């Protein structure tokens, strides 16, 4: 008994993907990966500047607390040129190279062309001013009230 197989069009049809379909899927995967990576990088840099500004707020509040407790004027020194600040009685804090500081304070508290300080008095008051922490297009401003010495932080949108 001889059985003849008859070829049909469905028999020759391939069950795989064409080269064009494979390339299209790879391009889509690459685009999604690039978008996720870019989004993650942006959120990571945003987290870094937020952390740096929170640390600076904590340093200013510590300095104010020291002035009140010790009953003497105490200052947080800022070295704008070298991107660092000094907490009284503690170590020097240096910001990452892609982050920058800007200072606006009383003229009497400027200690050089690129340095200055925020001074707190025994009653909690201060010389006032603000310090900006900048990175790319992001800016966090730390405000120090001259009358009360209160320290607040705000994000400036550009």
C-alpha cells in the first residue's frame, strides 16, 4: 500500500518569526530599556540633591542649637569655591563635583570673594540669608530667617 502525501500550503508554512519581526522587537526592547535607564538616572540625581540639601538644613539647625545651648554666636562656614561647608566642632562636608553652592547673606558675613557664613546668636536669631544647592537644572534653596533663625527648605522649579 502506497500512501501519497499531498503537500498543502499549510504544511510548508514556517512556525518561526521573520528577521524583520525580530529586529522590530529588539528595537522596542532597546527603547524601553533606554527610557527606564534615563528615568532612573534622573530620579537618582534628584535624590542626591535632595539628600545634600537635607544634610545642609540639619547642619544649620545643629549650628543654631549650639549657639542657643552654649550661649555664644556660632557660624556655619561656607566655602563656595571648593563646594564645601564646615559645621562648628565637626568635620568639613564636601559636595559632589556636579553639585554647587550659592550663598546670599549679610555683607558683614562674607569672609572672601567665594566664602561666607550664616551666624546664629544665643537667642536663636541669625544674620539670615539663603543657601542654594544646585545640580543641573535642579535647585533647592535653604532659607534662614534673620529674626527667628528658623531654617526652611524649598525646591525651585525651572
